[in-house]
C-alpha cells in the first residue's frame, strides 16, 4: 500500500482507486502511482483545495512538491523518491547536486570511448591526422589517434551530459526515461558504435554514393532515438550536437592543420557527419541519466 507524508489533522485524507497510469493535473488532487505490477492501487492523497486554506506556516509543515507536481517514483529536480521520503516536514534545505563527480565520470568515459570510435574513421581512410599517435601492444595495433582527441571527446561528453540534465528538467522528462535500464544504455552505445563503424566502411572502403550514405546514417540515427530515447530533451541534445559538432569540425579542418577528411563534399567536412552526431545524442543522454541517477542515490544514501 502506498503511504503519504504526515500532514496536520485538519487536512482531510481522501482515498482514490485509479489506474496506475493516471497522471494528475497540478490543480487536481495529487494521485500517486504506487507500483508497476498491478493495474489498480489505493493511495491516500491530499486535496489541494482543502490544503489551501491553511496559513503559510502550516503549509510549510506539510509535504512539499518539486517541479510542477509529484510523480510516483520520481520527483523532478534532483530528488529521488527515496530521498523525498527521508525529507522531514519543514526541511527545505536543498541537497547539493553531484556535479563534480558527474562531470568527471562523463569526461573520463567519453575520452576513452571517443578515440576508439574515431579510430574507425582513421582505419578506413575517412580522415587523417597530421600528427598521429599510435597505441600498439606488441605487434598488434590497438588505437590510432592524436594527443588532443581524447581531450576533445571528454569535453564534448561533459557538455552533452550537462545539457541532458538541464533539458530533462526543462522538459519535465517522464520518470521512466530518467532511469534507463543498464541493458538499454549499453544497447544504445552499441548502436551508436555500429553506426560510427559503418559510416567509415561505407564512406572510406566502399565509397558509397553520398545520397545513399546520408539516408542510411540518418535512418540509423532515427532508429536509435526512437528505440532508446523518445524524449524532447534527448531530441534537443541530439539536434544541438548535430549542428554545433560539424561546425566545430568545419572550423578545425579549415583553420588548423590538425586533421583532414579524405573526401569532403561540404566545404572541408563530409555531408553525412551530422547524422553521426545525431545518433550519439540518445546514447550519451541515457549514459548521462544513468550516471546522474546513480550519483544522486549514492549521495542520498550517505546523507541518510
């Protein structure tokens, strides 16, 4: 049975039996979805109309709402459901958000994964570094990159992860999407890696027609978004990345001699490169959400 925070005695408690998928409007009674396993749940709720007559001091002693309204299993902002349950009535002290460890994790992970993905383009002859760095183990070639590439991917990961948290809050992303399952996170990264690899093979080895190449890579990006994201926040991050990523590459290849593309067909970059960035949006977003949720749960556990 779902329980609610204790409130003053003069506030009536009303019981509703509704489908678990019901979502309450901010002006209606607060209805809690108690669990995913049953179709109907009985939840004690508080009538906002009955609660509104209390004085401000009395209202502050009651349950608090984060964002526009509370949703079962998730409170928008930085609070998880378990953290909200531990919050005492009247305790309005905001818990610090784990920005530093979050940025550190996302930066390290991006700086490791990014160069290996970019190496697909180097191995297939899509791009060439003017000052390459080769990582070999014995006679086996492991990685071909440049010294600045991990730093650039790490910075991109930090920026995209920050945008994910901000956009999730701005668009009020549903709770289920804020807590992606680890298999879905890994599958999204795997599909992004496959698209990165196939872009190098099609463009650098088979020299596929640019129109076919653009359609194919765009299709994979759309599949990645529809399968693993389907949120306004994820779409926004993906679109912004697909715009500003190629612009940065255009500037680097035009005004520096760090690297060049073998067959650019849009000034100094390939016309299909935005779709690779677009596909990376959902993959990075879900990784960022999983890390953000885990860090918040860890922080809440230490403070309990």
